[in-house]
């Protein structure tokens, strides 16, 4: 097991062991943390911003310490419909690999595309994306992607990088469960209705990209339609936003890019903690069939076509 939190966190663990009848817990096993989460005691043990530092083995065999921040405590829905307590984690650094959100589907006919966008730039739907397959696979390079329609094409990185979960330890993966993730479709493909209407894809993912709402920047649609903000991002972004006269989250879901830049929103590379990286979000820019939102390396939230290879900071849930 990797490093767990801080000395304060470990002391909290020791202070509440009697609640689950542990007399000599050493907390060297992720299952001990999972037991506390399942008992609804995660808030008594961890603080927002505490970290689990997990070893990550890159495709080339190099091992990195990969910190996952505790970003929220909330109930989550499992594939069987059970609603259970969860502790939400998110990678502190941008992934080592940059992967296309989705590859251009070059043979897709115009009659089954919106202005040829998907054929040129890939599909912007999280549920149909190549990056979703990459994040949720423990397979090796060349084996983590399968076609999802007659025109689907593999991301360029399919043959060169292992599935994301291949690099993570089995005992960490064992305490993560696929949880319900809802993502609004764009208005273009397939038809999602007029602006202001909502058609959702529901997926169950062990690892998922965060939405704009969950990272507390701009509401992609009114009323937090893609999840409530994670407490970590409320606490991280608010001080800088207030200093700059920003009001977060901005109640704006126009197609234009967001121009504000918050340096506290910048992600740095896993292998180089001073190298700022653009990080993909799962939210579609709903006015296009191919664009999704991303946090740029300057801290702005901007739109990028699915065919662009970007890094990401995936989230997961211990539950």
C-alpha cells in the first residue's frame, strides 16, 4: 500500500478504531479504509485535501508516486442500484499519458453525423469515448479498446500505452467500485434536443473524468445537471476567485470558452511537478458533436475537440 494521508489522518484512524471493534489496526491495507467509508465514518478520519499516495507503473516500467486527493464525501449509486457512502478521490497530478478523448471516425457517413464533425474530430460523448475505455481497463497496450459502433476507431495511443488501471496496484483497485455517472449529451449527435433540454448518458465507471460542475467552475447547464461540486474544488478555487473578483460557479452555459484563469486550477504533470498540463473534463460542449471541455495549462476552462490527445486527472470512489 502507498502512503496514507498525514500524521493527523493516521491519528484519527487510531482514535476511532473502537467503533468498528479494531484493537490493533495497522491500516496497511486499503480494505481498512474501505471499512470506515462503508460505515459512514470517512469524515471522522480524513480531511478534504488529504491524500492517498498510490504507486503507478508506467508502460515503460517506471514507477511514480501518484497522489489521489480526498475531494468529497457523498453517497454514490452502484450498478445494482444500492446507494452507499463513498469517499471520492481525484488524481492530484495530470496523468503521465495524453490520450485522445475519442478518435475521428473517418468512415462515418454525413447522414449519420452533424456537419461531419465526428468524422473529422471524434465523438464528444463520454459514454462512447475512447478515453473512458482507457481509464477503466487494466489491459495492456493494444488490448484495452473495442469498437462501439460500425464507424468507431481506436485512439492513436491504443497500441502504445497500457490501460490506465494496468499501472495501479490490485489492492487499491479492489476497494473502488463502478459508480453511477450522468453526463449530458450534446445537442448535435444524436439529437439531444434544443438548447436548455437535457438528455443524459448514464454510465457506471470505476474511473471517470470530472464535470465542469464537479470542479466548481462554470455550470454546464442550470442547476448542476452533471453533479454537485466537490468540496475540494470549492475550497481550492474560492479564495483566488474572490481575490480576482470572480463569482464561482459562473451561471453560464454558452458555447464560448470561459476566459477567467485561476492558477489554483492548474494541473501539473505526474512526472514533472512544475510542468503545467491541459486536463480533459468529461462535459461536452453541447453546441458541438465533437468538443468537450478541458482545464487548460493556464487555468482557463476551454473547449477542445475529441481528437486532441490531452492528459486528465481522473476521479474514483472508495465505497
